[in-house]
C-alpha cells in the first residue's frame, strides 16, 4: 500500500487535480484489487468534494469529525488502518484541508505505519501573491517537503508572475519538481512520476 498526501490552500483546485490523479492510478495500476481509496477531509458536516469524487466512481472515505491537518491525526490514522485491513488498496490519497501542515501529517503516518508518504502540493497562481503576503508560513509549510508542486491556474497570470511563483516555491523547497497546469485542461501523465514512481 502507498500513501499520497495532497495539500493546497482552499480553492487551489485540489479536487480537480485529485480526479485526474485518481483516474491515472486506476488506469495504470495492474491487478484486479482496489487501486485507489481517497480520504476526504471536509470542514463541516456536508461534503461537496466527496460527491464529485463519488460521481466519478471513486471510493471515498469522509473524515468529518476528525482532522487531517495537524500532528495528532488520530482519526486519520484510524481510517488508514481500517482501509488497510479491510480493503488494502494499492494507493490511499489523503486530501488534506486547506490549512494542513503536511510535514506533521507525514511524520504521524510514517511513524504509525512505517510506510513512506509522498506529498503533492498544489499552488493557486491567481492568488499566490496575496496568499504569500498574508499566509507565507502556511504556504511554505504546505510546500516545504513536497516531492511535486503543481502551480494551477497559470492561465490566469502572465509568464513573469508564473516564473516568480516558481522562484518562491524553489525558495521553500529546493528539491521539489515544479509543474504548471491550467484548471480546465488534462494534466500530462508524465507529471505524476515524482510522486508515483
């Protein structure tokens, strides 16, 4: 079983990217068993994103009462254990809240399960400058240990702004692979290589 954590600020396009990633995994992982299970961390009592994911035929586990955003993550750890023991998918994708600190989640999961956690960080090009001005520490925390950083919505900014965002990301994380995407276009499957191998 492999575990992937998807991070990104609210509205960055996580669900759209998640749909493409999950479909890619489902289409490329060999075998007849469950290929991908998604743990959706919603704030509130009614999930919207999980309805979109389920409509695409994806298996989704809601995490309403708990939180996949901090160091404890007891509910998340329990959900991963149940999924591992009952369904044993090839991949579990955890879509964290927009205020998550991925490094802390990774440490908790790896310590509990002894399974490496890969991180995909999503950045919203159209709001990057504003978020960086007011929430720089959170942006850095979401990107600092990602293997892959995708800058989404680059169609809404000019080339110079996109270049500056890449520089900022490189300042937060010198080793992440950085890619750019447009919210309404398919992502090249080669983009997934740094996180899927």
